[in-house]
C-alpha cells in the first residue's frame, strides 16, 4: 500500500505522545537478601516501515526521548549494568514499541529506587520456623495533606477571583451582597466538600490495595452517586433535572439546558432575583470562553488584556472548527459516565495520551500463602501480584506481604508434631528475636532438651529465665518475660486453652 510520507510522519508524531514505560518487577527472597529482576518496556517508541509514493521502502524510526534514555541509564547503574543501545522489534509493518530492557541483581534488605520509591525485606529466623515481611512504596505522594491544602487553596483562589469579578461587573446591584455571602460561605465550603469526595475516589483503590480498572470504576460510580446526592440535598439541582443534565452532556448547545437550572438555583437557593445578575450568568453560559477570559484578566496589568476582558460581553463567540466540533460530539456521546470518570479519577483519555502514566506489574515469590497482603495470591506459582498505573500525585502503590515458614522437622522432633504455624509462628518469631543474648541461649538450650510426651506442656510451663525463689527452680514469676513465649507455645499445643 502506498502512503504519503507526510501522513506517516504526522501519524508517528501523534502516537509518540502516548509513549510510556511498562515495568515488570519480580522479587525472590534469597536467604536474608532478595534477588530483583526488572523488565522495562518503553511502549510507544515507534518504528514505522512504509512504502513511499515512488515505491521505495522508507523506515521512520522514533527514538526514545532523552528523559527515557536517562531513565534506563539510571536504572542500569543501580543494577551495575550498562544500558543497552535502543533495539526495535523488526517484525511486521508497524512496530508500536521498542524491545524491552531487563536488569537483575541481588540486593540486601533495602530495595533499590528503580521504579521510584523505597522499601525493605525482613526475615526473622528461629529453630521453630521463620517469618518474612516485604514492604515497598512505589511512587505516588505520601503528602496528601499538602495535596488537599493545595486543592482547597485553588478553591479559595477561584472563589475570591469570581467574587471580585462580580463586584467589577455589578458594583451597585442590590442583590450582590447576598450573592457574595453565598459564595464566601456556603459555595466555598460545598466546593471543598466535593473536592474531598473526588480525593477519596482517587485514593480509595490504593487504600484497598487494589488499583484495578474494575475497582476504580466501582469507586468512581460511588463517588458520582454521592456528588449527585450532595447537590440535590443542598438544592443546587433537582432529581427532575437529570434528563436536562443528560442532554447538556450530549447536546451541541448545552447552555440551553444549563441556564434554566442556574436561574432557578440563584432564585430559590441563593435568594437572588436581580435581572442584571441573572442576565450576567446567562451571558457567561452563552460565551464561557469570553467569560473565563474576563474573570482571569479583568484587572490584568496588561492594558490590552484588561480592555478585552472588560468588554467580554461584546466579544463574539469564537467559531469552532469542524474537527473540534466532531470531537466534541464524539466525547458527548460517551455520556455522563465518562465525564464523571474523568473528574473523579483525575484522568481522561486525552490526558492519558498526552501525559500517560507508567504501568507496573510487581510480583513477589513467597512460596507460601501470605497471612496478610495487599496483592493477589496465586497458589499455582507461589506469587503475590500487584498491578496498576503509577503517578506522583495520588497515594502510592504499597506492596506488602507477611508470610511464614514452619520448621516441620525441628517441631516434630521436639513436640511430636507441627504446632506453630501462621500468626502464632509470627508472634513467636518476634518474641524470640526480642530476647537478650543470655535469654536466647537459655531458651534455645531448653528447646533442644524438649521431647514429645504427656509431661511436655507442664515442663514448658515451669520454664523461666531467672529462678523465682531460693530453691533455684526456674518457674517463671508473673513479670518474667518468658511467660510470653510460653503462652504462645502452650496455646499452640492446646488451642482450647
């Protein structure tokens, strides 16, 4: 097929905007250390083979951006390996990605900052078994208080700017003080509450430990319902307005649906009956671009901008080119669900393409079912898996798992069967690790002397770190720390206790 090379170039440039990284990380404990393997797939770095109009084969190759080359170099240094030269898959007429790059290395308990974040692996090994904890924060922002303060600050700034603009437009209107009081108190607070709902919607999937598309959609729909209930209860809209709002989202002239709702809200909720104020909001709905310019620049130091902003009502509504109009129709046909998803997840398809998030699949080989984890456990391969989008705005992805491995041979030899598993083994490991060297030596010697039998529980019960009286018998006192470990063992031997 013959294709104009200029069309191919445009096609190439458009797709290059969707470039991102897809990371695949596999972590396997190796004694007290971990072996970590990372595969980096630079999606969207293109090679396009075309046939020009004169029949000659032409190859257009889109090389990785400087930032992405730097990223691969940086990760390669963490793994003591040079980054390979960019390689492209040569199969097929269109190649949507460069070849993946892989690195692997053994690390100590501290995880490397490759994808972005920090974490650790901890193992507590005892004669009766071991417990293991893996935890890693991946990108995101832990300073959500700062993010909320910033968002609330934007609400305050926008509200103040709108109030000042209204004063400049209608300085002597009799209903203006009432409208300004509404904006300063009720509207400002409601806007922050809605922003808080949006924040919860964006971050709840992370808190649940499952940032999948399904979870995100469920949370987004819940947030949408809460916003709708909030607006109806506070008389911004009515339930009967839903058909009109639906049409506003799908019609070429949404202002015709919105203006009656705004007019009623001003009259019934705010108590504003001034025709001048109603006409001002109607004019803003008819030409939102000019109104926005006026709000932002009515007091601009630049006299030209200031003049344009103050004469906004005389500004003709800017014509919309056909491509933009067609795109708007396509967007509106997606309906309210897509709009709410863009609001409450903080993303849209356009934003995703122009500023795409990296994706990550993280796998941890535990070999045993975790007692607690934020990931998905797969018994077949002994892996815990996390996956999701990565960004620097919302709560981080937190990959954590706690699991244990009992020493069946030692427990059977000294207790006749395996008694410590699961949570009991975790608590025992923590207790054993907290002993002083002298206490640990005495306890280990005692365990080595234990043999299966009916009298074993009574013998364990009498153990203590220090003699409780002059006879030298080591039966523990009430405040002997040995009681903690003894109770763990006795409870495991006889759960009915």
